[in-house]
C-alpha cells in the first residue's frame, strides 16, 4: 500500500470549513483513498473513501486530484466535536492483503471557538 | 444497532501477568481485526480473522501474543507474561464480509497498563 503524508496538526475556527490535505504520490491505479478519524479515547471512525472521483456524504467531502497523487478531506462546517486525529489511508488489493488498515501519524485537527 | 464492544475498558497488570482482552464484533460480521495503539501513535495491525479462521497474524509482536475466535463471533486477545512495552490501547474492528474493501467499525478499545 502506498505511503501517505499529512501535516501533523491544523487549527480551524468553529463554523468554518476544515480542509485536510494528504499526499499519496506513489498511489497505484487500483488503490483507494480512505479517511478515518479518532476522537480522544475512542476507536477510529470511518469518514469517507474514494478511488478517483470526488465523493460526498453526510460527514464530509473528498476531493482527489486528477493525477490522484493528493487529496483533501473537507469538513464543510467544523464544530468543536470535529476535534480529532484524522488519518488518510491508501488501501488496495494485493495478494497478501487481508484488508488491514495501515495508519500513519495523522493530522490533529483542533477546532477552536 | 449495537456496535463493536470491548472489555474490559481498562486493565492494569503487573509485569509477568497474563491478560485476556475480549472483543464482541457487530453481529453477523465475518471479518475481525485487532490493532495495537501506542501512546501518540496511529493504530498498528496485529491479526485478522475471517469467521473462525485466523488468516493473518503477521502483526503479532511476539509469541506471547495469541488471539482466537473459536465460534466466529467473539474474539479474545491474550498476552502472556506481560511486559511494560505491551502498555497500549488494543482496538478491535469488524467488517461485514471478507472483502478487503469493506468499512471497518472499531470498538472503543482496551487500555492496558503494565506496571
């Protein structure tokens, strides 16, 4: 699975959009981009995933560049409850892949009032 | 509906003690994963079950770590002769099928402190 690079921390004002970047320059054609977040003292929570098209659900939007080497997770109206560590994970099928998630360090998003 | 549950939520063990951590996945979920999360780090994969079969145990750090899922539902992670470096949060996740692409749903974790 391709490696991802994320900034270690970001701040966002409550009510504003939070844009979390992720670089995955070695992503291959059959690999998906997944986002999970982990609120303090809880288990990770799935947010969204995509292959090459932009995706939107009730939690967030995922924008993937045309060359697929980077992506941005957008929380349109951040609230204090969105304060968490956000993990960008590239995930693809391989002969030894059992679906395990490979987490990096993630981005700590602090939403401020 | 009920999510993934884990027990105990907190465990303090003396070095050398054996511990057993329990995971109750979402009912009917085929796949079950265990992860270890050290303080300030992202979770790291330990082992994977598809029903009762342990298909991947490549992440288990030593032979002191043992996991089982005998009836394809509840799973137990056992750590023998605990060491201080075993102190971590142990997370369990389940997904509905055996397909690699499925979303994993995580439990709250068991925080293990070895003194």
